[in-house]
C-alpha cells in the first residue's frame, strides 16, 4: 500500500488467524451490562491492514490478544504492538492506525495507550512519545494524505 518501491520486510512470517469469538446470550442482550474486555479490543484491531503487505496485523503477529489490557472500571485500554522488524519505518503509522480504530470504536470515557512492545524497535521511545501525544496525533490526522493511508489500513479488505 505504501508509495515506496522496496519493501523493508519483503517476506514476513505469516501467522494463523485466531478463530472468531462466540458471543454468549448475555453479550448479545442489550439490557445486560457487558464490560469491554481484552478480546473485544483485540477483535477491533486484529483485522487492521498492514501498510506494506496485503495482510492483517494479526496475520503478521504485530498484535496479539495477550498484549491487550483493558480495565473497564477505570476506562483504560493498553495495546502493545510488535513491528515485524526492528527498523520498521511503518511503526508510527501502524500505532496511529490502532489508536484511530480504538478512538473511533470506544466510548469517549476510555484513555487509550498504544505503544511498541519494549525492546522490539530501534526507535521505540520516539514512536511511543508520538503516539502518546494528543496534539501530535490530532495534527497527524489533519494531514489528508496521512489520514487517507490510515483509512486504507482500517478499511475492510475484500478477500
């Protein structure tokens, strides 16, 4: 999807997608309070498209359910993501796509923290700082070209 002609990770490892979550009767009943949990957040982000490959973040093992933490009572969501290579130039874009998906999907009460899995990226601190800065995120989303790429990552892929 990116405009570059050379892929940084031309042959990534591809992982098996996890199965769909089966909803219980209580989860489908709108009259019963259903706290948001780790799996629900994972289900929101697992199908985000990678900016360089026609694969999802789950298929590339960039996002995993074990790296999603939710505290519904405190209204916090934390997502760690793992770029496929330590020098991935798309890490900020991937993190921004995850953050935008959650901002668009969750109630405003949630504080969303998206960051790189510690020790997995050469520019981890810089990327995490950008993703944690509300003004930087807002400014990035005002850039129409960047917003178009983020929306492509979030679009439903046709199989």
